[in-house]
C-alpha cells in the first residue's frame, strides 16, 4: 500500500498497531559497557602496533595530553576520505617525545583500544610513538657503537682531562645558531677573559659530517694553540643529528690530541660521537659550563683559602708568642748564673767522683799486678799513660766549667741582684757586685 500526498489520510500515531517486544531493550550505557568489556578482553586490541599517517596533532596546554589522528594511507572510503583512528597520548608519555610529529609523518604506534564512554566512541591509547624507519636507524647507530667499542675508541682510559683554566678554547658549530649564542652567554657570565677560536661547519644535512671533519682539521692546527675543543649543535630530530652518528667523524674526534667536549642536541639525545668524546655534555650550554670555570667561584675559593691561611698564621703567631712568653719568664732568663752555678757544682762533683772511681780501680789493678815482678815496668808505663789521659780529661772538664771562664780574667757584674749585660743600665753612684773565680767584691760606679 502506498502513501498519498495528503497527510490527513495517514492514521494517527496513537492508533497505529505495534508488534510486542519479545525481550527487554538495552540502554545506551549498557551497549557502551558491553563494547568496553568486549574490547578489554580482546588480547590483540590491548597490545597492538598500528601504522598510519599523522593528519592532525595538538597538545592540550592545560593538561599536557596529546590528541591526534592517524589515517590509513593504503585504503580510502568510497567518498574519498581516508580511514582515520583517533589517538590520545597522556601527559607522562607525551613529555618523552623528542620531536613532536608533523602532519604527513608516517608513524608506528603501540598501545591499546579504549572506549570513550561519553560519546560511545573508541580511541587508541598510545604508549609509544616512533617514526617509520626509526627502528632501522637505531640498529645502524647501535652497530656503529659496537664497532667503536671493538676498536677501543670508547675506552675510559683514553679520556683526556679538561684543563682547569683554559687560555683558549675552540668551538665547532654553525654560525648564527642558538647553540653558539648559548655558549657565548656562558663565556660572558662565567669566564669572559678566555680567547675563542670558531670553526664554522654545516651541522645537519648532506655533507655535514665531512664539513665537521674539515673544521676539526683546521682548528687543531698548532698556530691556533687551543687548549680544549667544543663541538656543539642544538636539538633536532634523529635525522637532523644523523651526521654525529657517522663513523668517520667519530674516529676523527677520537684521534684529536686535545680534550674534546660534545654538546649535541638535548638531554635525551645521545649520538655516537658522545661515546668517543672525552666529555659528553647534555646540551651546548652544559658543554660550555664544563669547559669554562666560574670566575666568581674561583675568586670565592681563593678568598676562602686566603682566609684559612691567614687564620692559621695568626693562630701560629699567637701560639708561638705565648710559648715565648712562658719561656722568657723562666728563672734562667732572669738570672742565668743561678742555673750555670748549679750545673758547675754538679760537673765538679761528677769530675771528682770519676777521678776517685778510676783511681780506686787502678789501685786494685796495681795491687794485683805488683805481684808479677816482670810486668811491673810495663804496668808503670801503662799507669803513666792512663794518668796522663785522666789529667787531660780533667783539664777538659775544667776548661768547660763556668769557673774556668772566670779564672781567665772574666767576671760577672750584678746590679740589684740581676746580672748586667749592658753598661747603659748603670748610672754614677750605683752600687754593684762583681763575681770573680775566687770570690766577690762590692763596688760603686764613678762615671
């Protein structure tokens, strides 16, 4: 039966017959939950690699999450539109991207399919992103690292130490680049008195590795007299930094006779030349910081050492002054004759005891040998020699005695109980006491 053009001929809705529903209908939420559960239990959809072309990419500035779509390059709908897959990469994963993908980049994604319940749509939750061909590139780079290790060019024992205070540094980088400006800023802030030699080179693209090698050959010539070399380039994609994975360039850097610091890319980049450099910095700025000492830190260090030495000198001076003061207060310095007099008596006593002891021993031997008549002449001679030696020793003891000095005509002058060492301390009419070897006399100063 067909409908005519008159709406009035159509029966009212409430009067239309309806077939009974055999089962209870599902709600939209139930259908969404069913799809979510089905996807969650499918192993393939929970761990899958997907390849496609970036057709849209943006990062939410508030959350940091990345939202993008990829399209299938090999298939198209009847309408001519490519099949697309909406993707999301959460902030923690998105922050690890070295370079943000561009529209048209072919990428390989790893992750799982999820249901976005508010719109009952499915998304691809991305855990990792890499560019098509990046796996082959990584294999080539790792093979280069292996060869350099086998050649011994990455041995830590080959690394040369950086100079403490470089007089002249060499820089290989592109002119008018951010990397060069970053290094100049560090030179200005940290060590502005250093001399700089720049060898410009192409830092990416075809022929860049050869350009850097040529710059090295020029800048290390003896006429430039550089103490350390910086090779620097700012961040970029893996393809942009490919020149610094070149084997010829790596071997040339390993052969440079002066210390080499590389600062290639960002912190997450690690080209092959980093393995053979003496020091590998994370960025060009960090490379400059490693090479250049901080003038303010050096000055502070010198001042700290000067303060420490000054404190030690003052402490030593005070300690020695205190010890000298204590020694100067000893009785010997106030009246040295008291000490000498006691020692003189002690020496005389030792001299007498020694003479008595030796004579006693000689008497014993003499009495023993007198009983042997034929030895008496020899013993007389020996006795005379010993006696002569004893007299000589006794004379030497007496010669070193303070009293012997007085016997030679010297005397000691006392004033007010103290020994005088200078006439400037005496005045007319002063009473003095003069010590001779056999006594003492009182006297008065006339002039």
